[in-house]
C-alpha cells in the first residue's frame, strides 16, 4: 500500500504478487464479507545462523535483536508484548531473498488498467459502498474523502480483504530490519508493529500479511497502521484485517491526513487531446500545472467533446502512454495517488478505477495499438541517454521519471513530439552517427 519505497518505479508495475495485488480475477458476484486470513504459525528460521550484517557492526542476528528490543522498550513496548511476539521475531533468509530478488516488468497502461480496473471490480466497489453505507458516509463527512476513492484502493490492494497475504508480519519485518538494504526503515516498522500489539489492536498471531510486512485490507505499513488506524465499529480495537468499518475509516484518515487530500476537489478526469502536430506536447507533465481554461484554449475537451470548465483550477496533462494513448487531466488530489504508490501505472489505474466507481464512463481505447519499446531497447536507450549526459538513475530497462524526463529533453533536441514516451524513431536517431551529447543534462527524480 502506501509505501512508495516498497513499490515499483514510475511507469513500471511489479507483477501482481509482488505488489500485493490480486493476481486472479475473482468471481463476478461481489464479495460482501471480508475473508478472515489464516493465522500464521511460527516456524523455525529459514537460516539459523545468518551471516552477520555489515551495517550492524558485524553483530549476529541475536545481538541485533537484543538491541532492537531495547529500542522498542524505550518506545513504550512492554516486556509482556515482547514475550508474546518472541516466537515470531526470527530471521528468515527467504524473506530477504524475495526483497533482493524483486523483478519489475514493463506493462502497457491500458493492459494493466483493463485487468485491475475491470468491470467486476468497479461493481464490487459500488456494492461495498452500499453495504457499508454508514461507514462511508461517516468517513466522507469526517475526512472529506469520497467513498469511490476509498473503495478503489480497497479493491486494488486486496480485493476487499480476499488477498492480504499469509506470512507472519513480525518475521518479515525483523528479517528485513536485519538486512542492510533498508535496515533503518524496517527497524522502525518492526517497533511500530510491536506498538500495535501493545495497544491491543492485534495479537502477534493475527499479524498476517505480505512478505514486505504490510498489513490489512488496504495494506498499511505498521507505521501507517499505528498512526492512522481508527476504531469505526466501536469494539475498542483497530482491526484492519477483519473489520470493514475500521478499514474504511482508517483508509480515509490516511488519505486525508497522511496524503493531504483536498476536500471537494477532483482527482483525475479522462480528456480528449487534439492530434495536431503543433500541440505543445512538452507541457504534458505532472510537474507542469496549467489552469483548466488554458487546456481548453489548447483544444483539450471532455471525452464526449464537451468543453472543459472555463476556470482557473490547476491541472496537469497526464499521458501515461504518450500522445497516442489515453489522456487525463490530473488535479491536485492526484498527488495522493502517487504518494500512495509511486508507480505511474498503478496510481493512474487507481484514480481511474475510483472515477469509474463514482460513475465515469469507461476509458476510451487508442485508435491504434501504442508501440512500446521492448525491455532490451529501453535499456539501450537509457545507456545512450547516459552517454549523452543525462541522469536516468539505473540503466535497468525501467522507465522511471528520470528516464522519462531525459526522453522528453532528447525529443525536444531532435524536434520530435515531446511526450516523454520512448519510440523507435528516437532510439534510431540516438543510435545514428550524428547523435550528439546534450548541451545540458536534465536532472530527474527516479
């Protein structure tokens, strides 16, 4: 869920299993009762004597765990809670291997959105809004987050509780905390999980989730769970694994206060963009915001051809597949989606699904298939961009924001439509003998 650091880079989405998303479409009938997860049983550590991690001064896991427990006590965790959690505070090399071995794959936005924002999931979201109408109404009144926005994340993250993972959360967290890749982050998450137990929301045995330590039906990291979970069903506990009302209220609280949702404002609107060669494609960027009236003056309309509202509301033109693919106006609230998950494909799909649940028409399909460079050619293009002086982050075949910014700069250099979408024409030009280094590198955020 809301953990950009755990997710795939912008414009790339991990396979459903790596994202914690449902990989198999559920039955067409809406799920009306969240599925109770199977409690995890403590098992021996996958590796009884892990190699001492260099980031912990070479200390063995037992020494590291002693220090982590001491920090937890200083944060308010009791010895009773530590004793209850002890069977799960074990090292599992398999978890670390999964973290290091994550593979990300390029995927066309329309394919991903077609699968993840399918009609059945839209209908399930609408059904859940009816089933939990009181909780959704309360959340919208208190936090200003529309029901469709909450329902879309709920459906994408776990299919409304059907797919939350089945691994012991504490074991995952403490294993990743001992590993050096993101040790400080996961030490904090481990302590947050212990504080959730201390507060009485969950028992160690109930803490079951994804391999990355995310919990509940909207896949909160423990820090988000501890800080934003609310008791909406009045039972005295904040249970995001089994209580629909708690899930709704907590997700709304996180979106409103953690992600700074703006009450009463839109998030994403599909639009129609003129195909004119002189359209300022270089303005299609989430970092560029123009008044809606300006987009209207450039010929951007609603998908049915009706004019946009002639006002000063700022919006960015979002082209997830370049100028020949779908087009959206992304408003200020779209930032909540990219904060929830920094994959542009995921965040755009989540915003689109929310709009569908709220009653928007299905997305228009491109008139012709949108060509996508294969993995090896994206990697080659990245290497050429680096040679030309641009920062693309890793040369890994992953089209992140830095790569997209560099692509746009090179498109401008060659006089091509600057829509940040890599094409065979751009690659061919950069391969050519006359391809020159750019005068100035364009920094980007990966």
